[in-house]
């Protein structure tokens, strides 16, 4: 890693004259993990700029030009700048994966189901629940205390995650018969929930443990720690 916090990862075709065409900004959070994990699944050569939230690094003039939301992750691929973890992993898979591997092909029913799972995970398991806990627990000095909202978030998470558990009772993956970006997103969320003290039911725990064994997960997780 160099002094700017840039980690270079080996592989194939993204470096031109020493300049990386593909860069992922952000590290240390479950949401930045999404982007790094997908890059590793695809074996991409990219530059990782592991800036962290609330360090000031997401609010510099230069970074705000990339993402006026002042948030990570952000992907830069040539002249494309993209924020939002779900959009980033979908773009990476659409652009760099063999068709039909880590993302179902356009127009298929499985692609529609993939979209459904990503929306569900982002809204029901992240924004409405775990992130409410984050804001009013860990970050209560910024967002205020809200015990009633936390209780509702815990109940909401348990209710919604049970839908994923039920779905996985008879299958190994969320969509189709192999690993896709939907599993990547769900696993990251389950890891976050575990860090928050949620006890996953046995189906979900077993499912998560399986994904944690993926070499790309392990490598991305190590990188995303930012150490
Ligand atoms: N909807 C976005 C949320 C991104 C987000 O909230 N990122 C947080 C870190 S988890 C952030 O960058 N916060 C910056 C800051 O508060 O300084 C996504 O899923 O990618």
C-alpha cells in the first residue's frame, strides 16, 4: 500500500501506462466490502483507495466532485463514475463477468429475481433496519438517540431476514443454482448483523459460513479492513 492508502491488486488488463483504469473508493465498512468483493470475484486488477467514512476524506473538494453525496463506495472506470453498492456490483458483473455467471443474463426471470433481492436487501435489511441501528446507536452523537426506532429496527430486521432464511431452506443460493451478486450482498449484510449481535438462524448461519470460505471474500475482507 502506498502513502495515499492505495492498494494495488494483481491480475489482468486494467493498467495502462501505470495508471489504473478502474478504481474503487472506500474501505472499512460493510458497504465498501460489496465493491471489493465483486472485484475479487472477477479477478480484476484495480486500485483501491481505502478512504473511510467520517474521517473527512469523504468530504474533500476532490472527493465531492466524484460523489456529491460524500459517501463510499464509489467506482471510477474510465469516464464512468458510479456510487451505490448495488449499482456498482451489478455494473462490474455486467461488464466484466462471463455472461450468466455471477449475474443472471439480461431479460431472464432470474435477472428479475436478482433485482428483487438487491432492492430487498438494500431497503429492508440495510436502510430501514441495520442502518437505523447504526445511526441511533453507534452514531447517536451525530443522529440522536432513538430507542423506539432501534427496537422497531431490530424487530423489522428479524422479520425480514426470516424471508431470506425461508427461501434458502431448500436451496443453496438466492437466485438460480450458483453464487451471484445477490448472495454477495446478502452475506455482507449477514456479517454486519452478526457484528451487531443478531443471532442468525441455522440456515442463514450455514449459508453465510459457506460464502465466507470463498477466496474472493477472504481477500476482499482483508483488504477492506484497511490495515
Ligand atoms: N446507499 C449507499 C450508502 C453508502 C453509505 O452510506 N456509505 C457510508 C459508509 S457505510 C458513508 O460513506 N458515509 C460517509 C460519511 O458519513 O462520511 C450504498 O449502499 O452504497
